[in-house]
C-alpha cells in the first residue's frame, strides 16, 4: 500500500509551506487529494508527481521536496 501524507506533512516535505497553500492547490485541482473517511490525505506519489512537473511554480510557493541534511564530510589534510 502506498504512503499517505496529511496536508501538514505534505507542507513540511515541500519545505515548510503553509497548510493553507496546500489546501489552495487541492481546491484548484493542481494537487490531487485522497479521502480517508473525513480526512484529506495526499499520496506520496502524487506529491512527487507535483514536484516533478513543477506545478506549484505557477502559484504560491515553489514545490521542492525537502532534502535530508547531508552528513558532514571529514576534512582531508
């Protein structure tokens, strides 16, 4: 089964966007929602598709998946 993300988690993964921005994209149809009972969820693959297409660049914010911090490199002498 595919991972489902809450609106808040999707906002965090896109670099700390507002959940209101995510809701605006859902309402406009630019980002597709998945309903689980009364909860609005976003498939991880949908978020990746959205980022790959750069669809959010047309509106508020700019979608980029948040990168994991790099491990410090040892300095060579």
